[in-house]
C-alpha cells in the first residue's frame, strides 16, 4: 500500500487507491495534494509509518524527572493504573491511556522518591526502576556539586 506523506511529519496525509492512483478520501493526485502540502511525496505506507514512529519516539519519550508524592498519589488514583508492578527495589505503574502510539506516562517510586517519565508500554518494570535510579544519581550529583560550589 502507498500513501501521501510529508517527510519528517507525524501523520500520513492519505492512502492511495491502488486502482486509481489517487488519494483514497478525496480522489486527489499528488499534484493536487502538493497544493496543500508542498513537500508531499508518495511513500510506501509501512515505511512512512516507521518514520512517523521514529520521529514520535524521539520527540515523546522522556527521561525520568523527580515529582512529588502528591503528583504520584493523584496519578495512581485518577484512573485504574496499568502494569502496576513492584520489585527490583521500586514500584511502578503506567497511566492506562496512551499519550500516542504505544507511549504511556509512567510513574516510579524508589523509597520515598517519586519519578515520572514517558516510554513504551512494553518497557519492563526493571528497566523503569533502572532509569529512575540513574536519574536519582544525576540529581544527587548535581545537588552535591551545588553544595561544593559555595
């Protein structure tokens, strides 16, 4: 299957009807599509989707940031948590509603410290805890540097 796509964007304009070679929804040619989307091209649908997925992951996956207990508590109670896990010295859950594609907001607790990040739904609990431990080390090192700079 082919589609009309602007390289670098996060959406497909339309698929192409194999019988007519025109856009499926409006029956437009590439030239007509280019009036609205000057950089539009004809792409293989699967390749365009992979490009959209790559761009979306690059722009949406976030590292852990430390949050308050209040933020953690609000999010764990806002809707049923998904993939609520405990182990590896931490506890994590995901917001059940995806941000986009298969990306979810994830919360992790290690001791009395709380973190928020965005990552794939399939990210294992152990990896989430590891990412948050790494963030903790960075935060603690930055605090230590601030204390020694005075």
